[in-house]
């Protein structure tokens, strides 16, 4: 009888623990670096202007950024991986799609696609990007450090190579504004990495 009472007691603790952990998981909020209204399927193919293609390689991101949690900077030497604020998709892939979308808007005279997965043809140019730092404080500044390179596959020449360091203050301490500021920094970076005629 005593064993049965102890078993019921432990079972009660297990059920409460399970329910409590379920409540903790429900507190997770998911975000995207992409604007959900963006039409990522829209291709900027305009053959009457130019048929040259730019293939965008998957953007490399630092080990600290390559995780589901949104990263914040706590101090000069400390980062925080926030469990309640997480990316809804693969952050590296979303940044790559963001780059493609921005390049299509800013370089409309080229056909731009993810390389090699979207198109079997060999593009004339290949666009490479790498991000080392892309975090800051809620209600503070966000820092960005990254580089980009555009390679001409025909001439085997590097058409453009840049290392870019940017920072931008957030407008308030909301997570939505934090992500919007990250989008603005990404857009500034891509604007510095355009193929000039």
C-alpha cells in the first residue's frame, strides 16, 4: 500500500514536470530575417537588357551565428544565445535567400539565382559572402563584419572583393526592431557588394 502511495506521489511529480516543461517550450517565439511578404520565387529575368547570370553561393556564417537561437552581445567578450527568441528556419539559408532577393532588386540587369542548386547552367559570375559578426544588444547597437567577392568565371578574375564593417543603433529594445535593424545592415552590406558595370 505504501509503495502504491509513493508511486502515485512520484507519478504526480512527473506529470507536473512534464506539463511545466511543455509550458516552457510554448514560450518560444520564432522569427525570420526575411520579410514574409517578400516574393522569393520572383525571378528578375529581363533578356532584353542582358543575359549574364550571377550565381550566389550559400553565405558562410560564423559558428556563433549558425544556431537556431538569436544571438545577442552581452559584453565585449560575452554572447547570449536566447532560448525564447529563435529563428523559424535555417538562419544560413535565410540569409542566402535575403542576399538573392536584394541582389535581384539592386542588379536587375542580371539573372540572379542560388548556385548550384537552382540552375544547372554555369553563371558568368559567382557571388560569395561570409559573415563573421552580426549581433548586438536589444536597445543598443548591432555590429556587422563580413566580406564579399564576385568572381568572373570566364576571365578567372576577381571583379570585386570587399571587407565591410558596419554598426547601427536599434530604435528601441523590442526584438522586432532588433531584427529589422539586422535587415537594414544586411541591405547596406549587399549594397556595397554589387557588380558595377
